[in-house]
């Protein structure tokens, strides 16, 4: 029996991205085989990375919460069963199966339906393991803005009195560690006042005027790349969440960009701010009820 992913990381089902990252960081460092020489270290390390890989991804997490470990089993697509597995356009292994080259033989994944745990570890820490050769390299930190993380940025830094130009890739996450030939750089990404980040996905609150929500129409949604015009349906309800595919953060490894989720907040005007015509319209609506 596989251990529950939430139990593996020591978090609750309501854990937010920050809590998941903190739990993963602590557990992965504790059980990394280069640091922990106990016999069970490698197995524990794989379990921790598998749990984090699922829970950090909103789509995988949703599938796991609904179907448990069956969401990632082959041939689990029987009628009435897991729609994410066999018998669908994603193939027998579902959309969460990975193929990569390991030991020179493509497709033979020793970690089952999940990525190489050491690769997940490197993605989290930004390509640099805190153990082995990299641990003996000097470490430095740098702060960048959310927009710089979105677009990528070139910075001039001073290392041991020498100026160097370094490139920070698009999509880098807060706390990422990037290894350069002479040093390791930890990147701190400042929080943005508008966008909240979860992996490569972004969330933004968008205010909608009451009458536009009732009648529908064109709405401007802010994205890191600029405003995007969309249309909302008449009768849009408060708390409606719209998914704008590919409008989230770029993936630091060049994979598909994340999505942007716009949470619609309906603005209620003050009665004194309404025109006589608007007041009459609202009164008519109330009478109809």
C-alpha cells in the first residue's frame, strides 16, 4: 500500500503552495541519499518527491483527491473509473505519465509513472544540489522582481571584486538555486501585489461592475504580459473562476507555460451612486422576484 501523499509530506489537504514548498524542502534535504546514509533513505526520498510532484500541480492534485493513487495507475480507465487513465486520448498511462532517457535507454523509467526524483529535486532548488561538489562552491543571493522572473533578466553582479553578467531564466521560482561554474546563486523573487503563484500557474482577482456581471460583456483581465480582453456571460456570479490557458508563468525548463486563473469579484455600488434609471431597473428586478 502506498502511503498517503499528504501524510508523506506532513501537510493537510488544505495546505497552500507555500506550506507544500516548506514541507518538501525540509523532507527532501533530510532524506537526500547523498546526505542520509540510512538504508531507507533512497526509498523515502523517492516517496517525498512523488508526493510533492503530484500535490504541487493543481491538475494532478485534483485527480489524486478524487481517485487517490488509482489516478496514476495504468489501465484504470474502465467505465465509471478514472477518466485520467487508460481509454482516453492521453493513452494507457493517463496524462501524468512521463518518458525520459535514463541510463541510455529511453522509456525505462525506474520511478514508475513519475519523474526522476533527483530531477524534481533539482527543479525545486534550481539545478543545484546542496550536496557533493556544489556544496563546496561559494553561495550568493540575489533579489529580482516578479516581472523579471516572468521575462527573464540579465544582471551584473560583483563576485570577489569582479563584475560578472549573469542570465536568470524566465519562470524562475522564489528560492531557486542556479549553479554557475564558479558559484551557486539563490534567487529570491519578490511577491507581486496582483498575482499569486502556484508552480507555473497564476491567480489574480478581477473586479467586475455589477451591471456588467448582470448583462455580460467585455472584460479586461490583467496578465503579466499585459491586459487581455475576454467576454463574460450575462448573469456571471461572484467568485466565478476563469481559466486562461497558457497565460501563467513560463516554465523554466521550456515546457508549456502555466495557466492564469481569474477570480471574478462583483463590485456592489452604493445606492447613492446609482442613477435614477439604474435604481428603477433594480426595483423592477426585485418586483419580478
